[in-house]
C-alpha cells in the first residue's frame, strides 16, 4: 500500500478530475 502514499499528493489534485 506504499504506492498510495507516494501518489497521495497527486491523487488530491486528480481527485476532482476523476470525479468528472
């Protein structure tokens, strides 16, 4: 699950984009 920690920052930025 370490991968999630690495993409934790970028995911917050892409989160809104994925929602759309």
